[in-house]
C-alpha cells in the first residue's frame, strides 16, 4: 500500500512535486536524494529554490522576508553567494566613515543595524541617545546621527528594534521630596519616535528607590520577545543588597521571577525563555528558566554549570557578555539587512578579566583577559541530556569536564583590543590587535564557529590567511588550551576557522552586525573619534 502511494505521488506533475518539496525539511530532502529516484533527484538538483534553502542553512542565515521589492530567487541566491565570498575573503563592498561631532560616552549598543551612544553635555549630563547606521551614513553630510532626548540622566539602554521598535532606557533621578534618595526607573519608548511605547501598559517601570550615596550603578539591559531583563550592580561593597538581575514582561509590567542576586552585570538570553547568568565568586553559570507555570514562579528551575578550576591565587574580577539572541526579523522596524544570522545557530561570549597574585599583597596582580565562547545549539542539546536534567533537580553543579568540552571553547584575548568586549553576530567573533595605532595599523581577525564553514574552509586565499582550529585531542596534553589562570589544560570539541586580513587597520575596537564590520577609532583622551562601516552585504 505504501509503495502504491509513493508511485501515485511520483505521477504528479514535476511542478506540483516541487511545491511539495518546498515544504519538506532539508534532512528529508537529503533522504530523497539518497533514495536514488531519478525523477525526484532531477527535480531537487534542478531547483533554484531548494538550492537557496540549502545554502542559507550552510551559511546559518535566513533571508529578510520584509525586503521590498523582493528580487527573484536566483538573484537572492547569487546575493547570498557574493555575501559569503565577501566575508570569507574579508573584502568589503564599501567603506563609509562616520565622524563624531559631539562628545560620546564610552557606553554603546549595537542592535540590528543601528549603533547608539550616549551624548554627554556639561550642562545636562547624559540625557541624549544618538544613533547611526550605514543607511544613515549614506545620507547627506550632517544627517548621519539621529537622536532621542529623555530629559533625565541615563544609566544604560537596551533595544528590540526589529521586533517591537522598542528602546528601554534606565534613568536615575532624585525623588520629588528627598534629594538624598534617587529613583532607578526603566523608560519604555518607541525607538522611531522617542514617545512612550503604545504596547507598554506601564511605560515607566520603577525598579527601586535607594540612597543617592550608593552612586550610579552599572547595568546591562536586553529585550527578547515580551521579556525585559536587566542587571543592576552598585560597585560600592556596602550596598550589595540591590545587586540583582530583574526580569519583567515589558508589555504588562509584571515581574516574571524574583530578583536574582548577581556579582557582575553579565547575562544573555539562551532562548526566549532561558537566561545564562555567570557568577564571578561562585565560578559557575546559572541557566535560569523564566517562563514557567505560576506555581513555579518562586523558585524558577535552573542548571548550574561549573567553570574550570582557577589556579591558586586567581580570581575572576568581572564577566561581560555579548551575543544577542535577537531574531532581527520583526515587522515593527524591519532590518535593512538582506540576510539575517540565525539566532539558534549563534554563539554567546563571556569575556572574563582574571587577576592572579604570585607574590605578596604589595605585588601588582597579573591580569589576563580570556573569553569563553558558548555554542547556543550545543548548549541547548546538553541541557536536554537526562543526566543534566537529573542534576538540575538536586541543584547540583555540573562539573566543567562534563559539559565544557562539549559546547564551549576558551580564547586568550590578552593580545586583542579590549576597550569593548569581543563582539559577535551569529557564529562570527571579531577581534583587532591591542597594539593598533594610527601609525602602526594591524590586521583584523574573524573567528567563525559555523561547523560548515570550518569543514569547507579553503587552505589558502589571496586576500586573507586562514587557520582551522579543530577539536582538541582529549588524550593529547599538547593540544589543549593552556592558561596560567586555570589549574589544568582545557580541551574543547568546538572547532572554528580563523580568518586574518592581509589589509591592516588602525581601529581601537571592532564590532560586527549582520552585514558590516564597524571599526572604532579613538582620540588621545579616550573618546571615540569616528566609526568606519565595512559593508559586506
């Protein structure tokens, strides 16, 4: 009976079979090819639409469905091939310089295709957010920067531009009746207008009221879907009681879980309902579920992932995270990018500053900067492992050896510029040498953790040098990651390909989004001087 049904399906016109195949999973299409049926194989191999789907999967991207006008499939396929060739060879289509005509602070946010900074004024302090992108930079001179005025001193901000046209801005202002107290609040605004967001039932969220003597906290804010998460950290050790991660439904203003105590501001969305929260003092990573039944709200399920044991006399001083899980494809404010890196195939970066003392208290500590790269798909697969689930039920930390080598890799960042944490988008991580100056430019590096790119990396290219770093041999000590910060050498099953430009640049920092590298140059006083957009498509 089954064979008869298959024969009837194959009697359908090729056009109908192609429509059917367009809704079939890629793994099933591969199975169809392996079956050896000439008719099906001919339709599959001759289809531009199917080839386009396979090449998007290979590149770990999906196309921007909000493009208008939308080119033909064959044109989009060629665009994708050109784009991947540009990234592989580090040959940008264009370079656009955007100067700063105001005094920005060192805080920045790179969301979708928009770069934003805080504008500082001696009269009013930090009350404005200015933003730019390659699209703004292509306008007439003087129109490179847009502006949002809050009228209040800004602490930090986070965005969900494509999904919701949303910017969440943390402000710190004296209370109306007592100058000795300050309100920490989150303003929920529509990015395109600067007005209160119409979907927010409470456009201003009151976080807490505290003594002004605590000083200004450091913060990190992120939004994914309906979830707003932010860390608040007061650096004065006498005021650690309010150092916490807060999680809200920004549309309703409802707190989703109780505040989670933290000792740094690093966190990241693993998925829409899961947060990764590292701890310096406990030397582990909490994986917290934030969408649960109401009866679980008081104690949200979590996993504890131990970091590798530090060497004697070493401490993790700070952890900064990057690697947003944003889809960048919402219709509220569509991205200009033609192709969007897939969030479920991306990486999370934990940039750690580690101090080690080998002498007495008077001896300055050795400082190392090391970044832990977490593979989102591998970490999600690990968390579904029954052994991991069982340990979670007893709040038992999972030893590094049980999880780290399977889905993470350490990078030594001491030789790279660290004004900003390492930047990533999708599976690509970018870095520039720490010793770059206007007179001594250095190459830029792209570390690509896409397994398909690692597998298919060419041995040599004219414009760049290529180095494939494969899984370390678990039995061979010489293949493992060596650092004075850790007790033992560390192995990793996570490979990457490192692409180094032969062209040199004088950037003090390097950022990445879907289509661009953004080189940042600095003045002698440390303020940002200019941005250069290297557009790859």
